[in-house]
C-alpha cells in the first residue's frame, strides 16, 4: 500500500508567532495541514492565509480550555466552559466554534481535533463525533482509516522538556516506522514564543526540524506521499 502522511499543526491562530511557524513549516518544510483555534485574536490572520493558500488544509482545533502542570498538580490556565458544563452547553459551544470557523475561512473544516485532546472523553466525544458525521469530515482518533501519531512532542505528560523527541533524528525514526495507509502526524511549530502556554520553546525546535532538508529527503526516499485531509472527506 501507498503510505500517505498528513503533517498537521495544532493551534493555528493562537498567536502571530504560531501563525508564522505554521506558514514557514508549510512553505519551507513538510507541513500540509493545520487546525485553527477560532477564539483567539490571531485567528483572522490565520484564516486569511488559508483562504489564499488552498494547498494548506485547515480544520477546526476545538478549544474548551487549557490545563498546565505546576507545583505537583494540574490547574487550568483558562477555561471556555466550566468543568461541570452539561451536554447542551457543550453542544452550543462546539456549534459556535464550527460556525465561527466557517465565517472566518469561508468553508467547512477539512477535519476536527481539539486542544489538549478534550474530545477524547464523553460527553464531548459523542457530541463532536455527531457534528463531524453530519459534515462528513474526519475526527482525530475517531476515524478508523486514519492513524494518529502524537509522539512528535517535546514534553512528558507532566510538562518536563524532552527536546530530543522533536529533533531531526527522532522525526526520521518516526517516518521510517509509519504504517501503511494514512497517518496524521501532529505537531506544534512556532516562529516566536509570543503566547502563554506550558509548551513554548519546544515549538521553535519543532519548526526547525520540520524545515530541515534531511526530512524532505527522507520522505522522498521512503516513498511517503504528503497529503491533506481534503481527499478523505466523506
């Protein structure tokens, strides 16, 4: 089988530095797709780039909040909905973010995923899956024919930095191990750390790795075909 690779950047629209990182990784690296956070001030600029660069696939990065690990415990950096939000409130927020995406970009998302994978748990998972089914688009880790690989990430589960996991050598080993079929490789490039997040300077390393010429050569030698989610829509 042919091995297809979607290199998808989360957090598009979060800041100007992240937008520039996504753009550089797309124009000078291997990035083919991005997931847009529609609630942030840089979302309009990200959407404007997407409208004029159709080669970059753009989906929705559902944003319900962010948690950080500090002083031995997880705490919220910010919350879009309270932890005890009911299904109706969650459904309303998801629909609002989809509508905002369509308003900004002028079309349906190519796919949906979520900030810090908040859609992995119910009731968010079922609500988002229903919305994606109605739109005929993939949902990360819920579409059987698309394997999601999240190991290209420079921190441990508790926020300890591991830059070796996002170095060029690490990415080359990942590429060599990809299965047949379609794989989404998650990434988080940025050109500047102009944002508040537990994952910051690692993004600069990711950008450098994604743009390294050795990576592009390896993709060619491994006969990997870089694609977006667009052809995979129902």
